[in-house]
C-alpha cells in the first residue's frame, strides 16, 4: 500500500539500493569473494499461481512472476539483477530468498499483523479507545515466523552452489482469520472494535498467496514448525 503512495522513492530504495550493492561488489572485485543474500518477496508473484496435486492454488519456483505494486516490481527487478550478475561474474555467490509473510513481535506497526496485535493489546490494557482501521480482510497470505526464516537465509548462504528458494509454511489464511484469532486470545469479538477504511485498500490487490517450500525442505533439511496459530499467539 505504501509503495503506491511513493512509487519513485520505493523504486530508488528497493530497486536502486539493490543495484548499488551489486555494483559496489563488481567495481571493487569483492563480487568474486562475497556471498550475497537478497530478500526477494512473495509479492513478486502477484496474481500468478500454479496448481498443486490436489488442484489448489500455490506459488512455487515454476510460477511466473506477475507483480502488482511498485514495491514488488522493484523487488523483482533486483531479483533478476542478482541472477544476471551471478551468471555474468562467476563465481559470484548471489542468491534470492522468496520469503512469504514473515512476522514477529519486532514487525513494524504499519504491517497489518502487528497493527492488529498491538491494537488489541493496547485495548485490553486501556491504552486506546478508538476503533482499529483496516482495509481488505479477505486477502489470503502464507504467514510464517521471521526468526525461522532468518535461519533459512543463513542456510542458503552455506550451500556449495547459489540457488534461489521459496521460504514459507505452505498454509494460507485470510486477514479476517488473523483478526479472529487475536480476538479469541483476548476473549473479545474483534468486529466490535474495527472500522473499514477504504484508503487502506491497495489500488491493485493481491488476493491469494500460498507458497511451496518443498525444495528448501529437501535441500536445506528444513521444516517450518511455527505456523499460523502459534505465530498469532
């Protein structure tokens, strides 16, 4: 949502910043001795999806990219630049982690998950009286725990050959489900305390994200153990 309000700044920081790092490595020749992890994003898939064996929508390493925001376009540009530099300046070790939503108590409150949890904590402790403003509650997201995902970033950099991976839980839940789960933990009906705000809707919404991390599980001997309900708690 923020990137639609400031597309040029988003492009300069996310896209230009990534390119600047790559160029700094190339110009100094550190590109041949440095390992680089780039934080790609599930948002680069946008409206695109594949089908799993049961016919359910999923995003895997064969799913085409179809970004739907200035932010995801900038992320995808650097994702491809890492690939280009990896192919052009061998043996440059550059890899991209396509992380689906990764949350923790350290998440900034502009992100909807932390915004919700902080609001209900404050409400319970008498620190707020107004209603919580939210946009679209029907978007599906694959929610995982940031600390486990950072462990995966490190694991990717320990591989003998650089490779891009999807990091996720393989489950998807709506923002409404997240909201209800938080309300349940506090013994409250969350719908008594929220207010719809049209300005929080994205001009181009990404309605469904659910990742397939089977390659990471196979190659990196990893399994996401903290999933939706544990994450919310």
